[in-house]
């Protein structure tokens, strides 16, 4: 069984490098993207301080649908272009929001959330897979180091869950 190791980095870039190594080790050899998404969300939720929600929304061809996550129950469906998650998916850009209450059209799934970072996910052909969403009860919780760290982690999740990864071994 995989155990979440305490991150020991004295700075955020080091912390994210350690998390990236843990995430890759945890997903190595596991072809199921839902299992990997569940463990990935749990790893980050328990390793990073001051989070109250962490998880995936997957694109079903029409809208974003909640996937594996850690935290309170979430909004189940989010339209593209709506809220922070829908905006990240529609614009294809990471959304780092210091104050979600000031974000036009913010969807308050958990009223305790004050700041948020959402990284859109695309396959190798540029097709939307979904978004990875992290919320904090603290305003301005996420900075540029968090954004770069989250983007690197999400990139690793996408790479490790590419269905062609196991075809060469078969």
C-alpha cells in the first residue's frame, strides 16, 4: 500500500518536486485513471496545508462532471464557461483566484472556500479531459509557485494516464 510521506521541502518548489515524485511513484503501473485520480486527489489534499477541497471534474462531452475528490460534497455538474472550473476549461488557461467571491459567476459549492486554483487538462490531441480543482478557506492561498507546482502535477497525471502508455508493454 502507498503511504503519503510528509513533504520536507523548505520552500514550495521543493515541496512540489517531492509531491511530483510521490505522485509518479503512486501511479506507476496502475492503468486505471479513476483509481489514479482518487489517490492523486488524496495525496495532494493530505500533503498540502490549508485546503478544504481537492479533486477532478471530468468532461463528458457536454459539461464538467465531478470525479474523485477530497472534501465536502461538491457541485456535480458545471457548464463550460461557468464558475472558475468552467472558465478554466473554456479558456484553456489555469485560473488562480485570490478571492473567489470577487470572481464573476463563481459557483459556491462550499461556502468556506475563499481562494481557488483550477488547472485545465487536455489529452495529446488537445481534447478537453477535464479540470483539476483545489480550494482553500484562506484568501490568496495560492501563488505562482503553487500554480507552477499544480500544473506540473497535473501534467504528470495526464502523462501517467495516457491509455497508450501500457500498449507498448502488452
